[in-house]
């Protein structure tokens, strides 16, 4: 029997970088093979190591805990302090070499874990180096995930999310597909609905604009309706925003939008002549004036958003034909996250 490994990914559809892995005798004997569910899968692997380095977040530290029965590898990043494991959540501190287990997506409710023996080893390491001696270093760019009202991406913009730094570097440009596009071209005011309000938000590592009082897809088959006046955001499973989405189970949704509108977030009319969507860095890395400024590196955990992601902000659908070795590519296709 081939060794098995549990992997938690940056996205609910099990695409993106691996943010958590577990392997060893307990996984081989106790964990059945499982297709992707809420960003976590269990698969047989003939690779050595079981999770190739390029599958981890580039340049990020991981806490590695070796025990008699299993080895856990957990992302340790300021932008994501709570990682899904498939049986709960975990938060680590690489500096102190500490780990804590939780039952909730925000890592606030401790989980009782009985450990009969101390770990054999606990280390902190970068598993996927930021640079490769055989390749020139890629300069971080800014990418925009955009959702248009028309499937050919020729209509108005209903939703925009900005990715920068490592988050943007991990993406490949994607042409229009079912109204979604992912590219480095910043949207202009003329692309937004004329004279309409958009909810302008900056929540941790995510910045963006959502059209007010419209049923908007922010990921394939995931919808939101925001209300600038009521300062609320509600999430749905259907394009009529009739079937409410349960956002308390797993965090693939959590990093895309905050569950309610903080008082510091405003609504603007981006089609106005002076409302430029910009990619220039601001002092607070947030949204200033009429535009979106870059958000930080890994687009993972943000405290008090709406559920836990093993996932990250862009509706990434797992590549059907496998992944390239140097970077994980994404496909913006519908029909997932049911």
C-alpha cells in the first residue's frame, strides 16, 4: 500500500498551495482515501517527500512536528494564524516552536488533544524557497480577480478583489471564463456600473469592491449580497440569492469578504471620474481614497471574517490536467463548491 497523506489547501476546491499536511502510520492505517472536501483531501502518494516542496507556499515558514505515529507540517504565517487540518484547526508559532489545536475556524475554542509522548522533533523551516538558483527571482506583481455581469467579461464589473505580493505571484493570468477573469490589468472607473454604489472593503489581507444590493458571484457558485445602508453582507448558494450559505463550517469562504461591514468601511461610486482603482501601495496597505490598495502576502487567515479557509481569496478550481512544477495554476471554472 502506498503511503497516504492528508493535505489542506489554500482553497476550498483543493487548489492552491498546501497549508497543512499530515503523514505517517496513523494516516496510513486510520485515514481512508478521500476526495477533496472543504479544502482537505487524503491521497496515496509515491513522491519522496510525500508532499513535493513546490506544493507549499513559496517563501513561507512551516512548523514541522515529528511524532512516533505522524508528522505534521503547518503553515506559520502572520497573515494566517488558523489552519484547517481536516479534523479541526491548528495555530502555530514558529519562533516559540509552539502548536495549539482548536475546534473552531477562528482558533478561539481550544480542542482537547491527548498526547501520551512529547514530539520527537519540532522544527521551523522554509520548504519552498522564495528563490531558485536555476531561475531568476520573480518580482511580485498585482493581480485582480474580477467578476463581470456578462459571461464574456464585456459588461460591468460586479466584484473586484486585489492580490499582491506572494498571493499574486502564485497566480497565472486567466482569460475570461463564465464572467470571471484574473489578470494584472487594474480596472478603470468606466468598467463599473455608472453612478452605482459599491461596497469598498479592506479586511486583513483582502481588499475589494462589491456592487451594492446585487446578487454577486465572488467565487464560482458562491454569491453575496451587500447592503451599504444596512452595513451587512449575506452569503448564498444560488444566483438569485435565495438559498442562504452556511459559512460557519470551513474557511474557504472566510478570506474573500467580511461577514459584516465594519464602521471603517465605506461605499463609493467607482464610476466617478476621481474614483481610480489603483495598485499603488499605501501606508496602511488598505483602501484609501477611491481605490483599492494592495493587500499583503499570503491571502490566508484574517481574524473575524466569515468562516475558516483552508483556502484563499480567489475562486481557484483545481487544474484538471495536473500542476506545473514551478507554480500552481488556477482555472476559473464553474461547477464546484456545491
